């Protein structure tokens, strides 16, 4: 507990809906994480590079830049490629989840969120640490 208080894990939240953004950041803060919030997808990439998060949580339905584009952009950046990404979206179709994972997200949580699942996935991703150390699971991960 003491160690966790001294070295807070950093979570960047990209979400254009004010209520969801506050909910996610409040939940994360209550669980001892340091958060930074981005409302406009166009700001996410620069903020991620500046904040150096341990985890990125991103909405998929964003104005200007979609979450899928953001994920792909971060996966293509040497400084961000190993940061776990959790996608959060209201659209929970099977094809959507495949596209989200195909873009490079490591986990997917549907909205409206279950608080327990949201925090559970956050903890799982942070405990697993940086991504890309082990070979990717068999999937259509053809890199464009
Ligand atoms: Mn949205």
C-alpha cells in the first residue's frame, strides 16, 4: 500500500463525454491512480507522449480522430507502442471488438461500464505491464 502511494501508476483517459470522463477519472483516483484527461482526440497523441502513462484508456467514438485511429497511431510510435491500451465504447458488436483489438488495443470494456469490470481490467493491464514483450497471439495482425 505504501509503495503504491509513493509511486502512483499513471493513466491517461481519452473521452469526449464529460460525465464519463469524470466517472473514469474519479474511479481511477479513488483506486490510487494518477490521471490525466483528454477530451479531444487530436490532443491525445501529444498528451500521451508528455504524460508517459502506464495505461491509456480511450473512448472509440471521438470527434475529429477516432479511437481506432488513435490506437493505431500510438502503436506505431516507439515511445508508446508498449503502453497497454484499454478501449471503452458503447458499441459492443462482435465486429467492433475485432476491429478494436486489431488496431492494437489490449482490452475492451463496453459502456455503460460495470465499475468492478472497469477497475478489474485496469488492474490486470497494469499488473501485466508493458505490452509487446511476448509474441502476439495468433490473429490478423498484419502491420500496415
Ligand atoms: Mn465519445
